[in-house]
């Protein structure tokens, strides 16, 4: 008879992937989950939202939510809210429980809204279709809450999106996790400069600062994010930002080394300031600095993605200072 393994042979899996998922989760809270929705609702005109709810949402669905103590806006999209925070298209998609692949198809007609979720950008076509989008989503979301048994609760609204979001994360490989972190950092920068944007694109934000100067913030490669200021006919290269979204401690120094290579290229291009956004927790910052001596500012990626914590406060202040705008 075969002998069972001794306890000494047991080995639990490493938590590195779940740590990476947590970074994506804290970013999602500000873009496609409830925190982001409530941030948007705190700044929009409630009268405009209420008018749109009455226009798009069936009365019976409003009664169900009122009985459950759930705000209509937590279930049903409105043009006013989506214009304020375009990434919230993803919130309503997740609440419906539909994958990105199934949602953004030519058959569904939803492709114009994909950049809203991914990059926070509303194209002319998406703007034109927003009322129709809200009307169509209201139909299926009303059916969703009507069919839930027992009746819908606040907890259902909070947790149902996480089921689909978890599957979405699980399907991500390391490269996609890193790319998602880069885009989410770019979105966090967009939030910092929001009141000063004169041109908003998927890859570039153009800002007019307090002195009337034009600043370009670009999502690129080598470096991941560039902050450049117009000076005559040229762009003065101010800040190069490298974003390393991995969380495996054993590879942290490799990621710092990759940041160093990118920063060296950025220095050759004429950049003067070099920032690295990386998972810092549990790591020796002195060792990281030895791997990337060109980096002169380090920020914890979890703080920046979650838009909370000491490194987020520092990052926000530094971005505002380099762009030349007041810190909100």
C-alpha cells in the first residue's frame, strides 16, 4: 500500500498572482466599480441624472430598487454619469455579467464604447450613441433585477460585478496585467489634470496649465508615460515615467533593471526627470535604487492604482507640479 506524503512535503502555491490581481482590483474600484461611480455621482448635476433615469428606466424597475434601498444610478447608466467618467461603461457591463469579448462586438454594436471603458475617451460616434446605449442597457438591466430571487439587494449590486471581473482577471497573463497597470496609471494621471485638459485622446492628453503653457502627457513606450511641455516649436522633455505592474518579489529587481534601460533611453532623448512606479512593499528600496540609479523618484504601484496612500499623495503632487496646475 502506498504511503501518504509527510506534512514536510506539502507546498502551497505562491500568492504572487493574487497580489497582482489585488493591484488590478484597487485600480478597478476607481474605474469600473462602485467607488468610481460614487466619485462621478458626487460631481454631476443630480437633477440631470434624475431626469435621465425617468426617461430611460422602467417605472417598475425604479420601484424594485426603491424598495431595496438601491440608488437607480447604481444599476442603470445615464449619459450625464458616463460623460463624467466614461470608464463606467465597464461598471454596467460587469453588472450585467458579460465578458469584454462578448460585449464589444460588431453584432452588438457596442464597439464604439470600448475606448470609454479602456481609456476613458468618448469618441464622436460614442457620444452620438450614448442615449441609445443607456436605453438599451436599461431594458436588460431592468430584466436582470426583476428576475433575481430573492429580490435584489445592495449586496447583490456590489458583488455581482466581481464575478465577471474575477474571470476577466483570471484570463490575464503577466504581459496583459502589466499593460493594464500602465493604462490605469495613465487614467490616474488624467484624473489629476482633469480640469485643465483641452484635448483628450486614448494615447495623449493635452493640458493648458496655469501659466497658459501647453503640456502633453502621452502613453507610449520607453518611457511608458511622457510629460512634455511646448517650448516654441519644440517639446521640452520633462518627465519619463516607467510603470512595472508585476508583483513577484523574485523578479522585482529584473523589473527595476528594465526600468533602468528605458530611463537610459529617455535620458538620451533629453528627458530630465525619471520616475518608476513599481510594487515597493516588502522590498529594499536601496537595492531597487542600485538596479535603477537613473530613477530619481519611486512610487508604489498599489498606491497609484488605488489612488490612495502616501505614495499616491506624493505622485499626485509631483504630477501637478510638473504640469504646472494647482493640486485639487
